[in-house]
């Protein structure tokens, strides 16, 4: 009883600490612009720190609390499942921290927790497999897949030792990153971030990259993958713009979400002082390059990056000995990792397709409720999961992965293209009146150009 009481008290204290740090705003002394703002929809917190959005236009900022946008109502008197999970999982957190450090378990009181940690460890031995089941891994780690997986990869690449990172700071940084994802979002949540990080690891191991990337490149790639959708509200950029959300004003309607993800990541890096032991110039360089990678995931710039990639391949002038060329390849790798779901095996791909479409349709329902123009792909009456996926695969995924296969013609690239073709065929059989619904086929091209801007299309694209 004594141990249980102590763990409960510690859990309450941890939750209290998290509640106190949310909503914080810090400023970059160089331009006095907000560096990061957490918990997007919390007007009360913003007013407490003296930050209120201007309310202009015919559709003033809607009082939408993005933390609960996709949450389901709890029955009266019931204890939230997330709270129960946290209470039951604290012992597992202690065990997992020992597991990640490779230390023996001194007090194996909970056989179930030991068993779960053992299964998670076994899965990590195959973290480089394209069939890696992130949903199962998330269950085995009790909802902590992003922390477990990223910490494991940083250790596996030897980055913690090489860059002399404080393991406590690394752990705290990753926990805060995971906490700042909105797990109520059906799609843009910490599991998606973990999935993108795992995919990024697969690409970093490809021969061309493995032979040329530096440890610094790998560190940037993993951090960018883990934080690329940080604090995502579960709605896209056009929604923020049309509702005059303060983030749209802050970033002048340009890569709004990507800028916010980047600034949020920088905020956590500074808050945890993860790189405080490095020279100031190196820390700033990490922040800038991290931003360059995350901003590349803006789907509205898809054609820009794809055209540049295609030109390099046509002219055969990519020189991976050149730092700027390596960085560009990292940008393309992150873009691929971000929208790789259609290239996964059907059992995994289908789950992601259902989750992203649920998030789109929920946004459409909100837009209908407030009499706003419904964003592309977000109208559940005009679209189906199949039609959304077929259009997304045809106009966004296939062109990108075809060029990636030209750059890295490996077994993995062929496997991804194979899954993509099979998954597209599977969705086609589910789409009634394929030719009649080819309204989707013809309006999709139009949508594809629209979507990229709304990033709604980018199934995994963080707009994101």
C-alpha cells in the first residue's frame, strides 16, 4: 500500500507540473516574435499571459478548444481512460527508463509490466523492418511509443554518447514532445510521429544515405521526424486562416502549422536545455536546420520540392559530399516518411487511412456547423475513405515515391511501390461506381492542387 500511495502522489505531482508549463510563451529577442505557443485553443491561458488574437473579418476566431476537438464524451462519473492509464503505467515508466539505460530491474514486482517491456524490447530489435507495427508497439509501451522508439534510435546510432547528451534531459525532452501531441486527434498524434520516426530510420539506413550522412545529419533527421507535427490541432491551415486563428496571423498565413511545429520544438529544446552544453552557434544551427526540415513538410510546396528533386535526378548532379545536397535529401526523406502510410502493408495502411479520413471529416462537420466553406476532402457526404485515398495516392504519393525510387533504387523502394499499387487496387474495389465516382478521378486533379495547399490531402502530411 505504501508503494502504491507514493506512486500515486508522484503521478499527481507530474501531472501538476505539466499543467503549469502549458500555455507558455517565450520570445525571440531578435524579432520579439512568439517562439512557441502551446495548447492552441486555450483562450483562457492566452489571456493570462497577455496574448489575445485580433478578431477581424466575417468569421472571427471560433472558440474551439483544439485539445478536445476530437475527444469523445465520457460517461458521467467515469474516470477518464487516459488518467487510469497513467496511474497504472507509472511503474512501467520506471521499468522502461531502466530498460532504455540497459540497467537490470532491481524490483520486478509487476510481472505484467515486465512482460510488456520485454515484448517492446523484442520489437525494437526489428525497428528497421518496413513491416514494423507501430500500433502494437504503442500498446506494448502503454502509449509511449514515441519516447521509447526515439530514445532507442538515438542510442542505437550512438548519438547520445557522441554529442555528450545528458540522458535525463533527453528523456525529459522526449516526454515533453510526446505530451505536446494531442492524442485525441485520430491521426495527427504521437503515434503518427513515432511512425514517421521509424520510417525515417528505414530511409537513413538506405545505402546511399548510410554511406554519406554524418552523425549530425542523422540527429537532425530523427529530431525533425519526432517533432514534425508537434502540437498539431487536428485541423488544417485553411481552417486556421478562415477562422482568423491567432497562429495564422502570427505566421502571416504562410506554412502556419509547420512554423508552429518548428517553434514548438525549439521551445522544448530550450526549455530542457538539451544542447545547452554546445557552443551557442551550434545550438542555433541545429534550430535553423531543424526548421528547414520541418518546413519542407508543407504540402503546399510539394511541387516545388518534387520539381527540384526531379531536376537533380535528371541532371545526375546530386553530390552527397556536399552539405546542402545532403540536407535537401534529408528534406525529401522526411517528406516521404510523412506520407508513407499508403506504402505500408495493407493491414497498417488501412488503419492510417481510416484515421486520417476521420480527422478530415470531423473538421468538415465543424465547418458545416459554423457555416464555413467546407475544405477539400473534409465533406463526408461528398467523399468516401476510398475516394480520398485513391486521389491522394495518385496525385501526391505516387509521384513522390517514383522519384525517390529513382534516387534510391533498392529493395525497400520497390517494396514501398509494390504496397502502394496493391493498396490503391484494394481501395478501388471498395469504391462503388469507380468510373461514375470518377468524378473523384477528375476532380481529384483539381483537388490535388487545392489539397496540397490545405495539406488535407497529405494524409500524413502534417498540415498538417
